[in-house]
C-alpha cells in the first residue's frame, strides 16, 4: 500500500467544510468481497443485465431473476464493511452536515456506522409485491428458493431499482440537495456511467463544490473533477482521515 499524497487545497477545504457529501458505487464494497458490475471481473461481463435487472425480464422469468438476487444476497449477508466504509463513517462525525448517497444495495455504510445514508438504487434485503405494493421482508421470504407470492397473489420482487425504472424520490431529492450544498463532494468507487446518479458529482461541481474522485482507474468523470485520487478506497480514505482530522 503506497502513501497517498493529498493536495493542500483538499486538506484545507475539508478542515473548514461544514457540508460534505459522498456518492459511492460498487467499488467501495469491492474490498469487502462484493463483485462490481463493470471492470475486469464485473458482473455484467458474465451476466446480462437485460435478462436480470429489468421489470420485463422479471415478468418473463421471475424464477431466474429471483435466483440471481438470492445469489447476491448470499454474498452480501456474510460480508463486512471495509476500512473505506469505516473512514466515511468517521468523516460523518467531523462535519455538521455529511451525506452519504450510495448506489449500492448492500447495507455496508449503515453497518459501518454512517447515519445519513440515502440509497438511490434500493436495498437488496427488502422486497415488495408488484401488485399491492406490500413489503415482504421477513426471513422466510429472504430464504425462499422459489420466487415468493404475496397474500394477494402478486409476485414479490426485490426492492432494487432496475434499468428503465425511476429512482425513489426521497433519496434522489436528498442527493440533489446534498450535492448542491456540499463544499466538498466525493465520487468514490463508481464508474459514473449510470444516470441519474452520475449526474450528482456534476451538479455539485456546477454549484461550486470542490470535487474529488477516488477510484482505482480514471473514469468518464475524471476530467470534470478538481482532484482524482487513484487507488483503492479502502486504502485512500483511512489515510485521508489521518491527514485531515
Ligand atoms: P461499477 O461496477 O459500474 O463501477 C465500479 C467502479 O469501482 C469502477 O469504476 C472501478 O474502477 C471502481 N473500483 C473497483 N474497485 C475499487 C476499489 N477497491 N476502490 C475504489 N474504486 C474501485 O459500479 P457502479 O458505478 O456502482 O445499478 O454502478 C452503477 C450501477 O450500475 C449500480 O448501482 C447498478 C449497476 O447496474 C443498479 O443495480 C440499478
């Protein structure tokens, strides 16, 4: 693990910032053992999103889609937050307003102790009925190998956002508000290609935030941000906390 160099500007801005926001993606959880979607061993290289992550696919083959989410739940159930998640939770304690906006569905920010977390793409441990909308989150449903049915007869689906679906309004609005008011904004472990989430760092930049990207490689976002920190978030973030606070 190399020693990360942070700009004086970032250190200074963070020390004086009352409002900070972070947008995280699959990369923040990679060091916990959650596979990312894109990149070298990305899930979308082996599986087809059009067969697994949209509503039509679910109606066509609910059992296949249910099994895919059960497979991912089994991974997520046994993993723990990594030093990147813990560093973000620590940063929250140092600023008056600190918002975590995540595209991840894995609960790891919450498990690490972050309080102000907005899930843009839902949560894999929740489900609801496609007909009556009732939540179906008990253990029996989460353990079910075959796609469950609600008492009303409707199919139960995971509470995650699929391609072509709108983001839940409350976390999206909170994300926009945080991006607009942040003095420092981080985009961490996201390829920044899935919209509207990828719009948030750009909103923050336009509103005057100092924008920082943390990623193991450059992305489409890199040319737009003020500072790119190349490396693993689980290594860079603890060093940042050490350097700043
Ligand atoms: P991606 O899989 O598209 O991108 C993960 C990013 O994390 C890549 O840019 C990697 O380079 C980077 N990365 C990998 N390991 C890292 C590490 N240890 N430290 C820092 N960065 C690392 O994931 P997202 O951007 O989250 O949508 O994908 C966005 C959405 O696309 C997901 O929420 C999901 C997917 O389809 C839905 O399920 C709706």
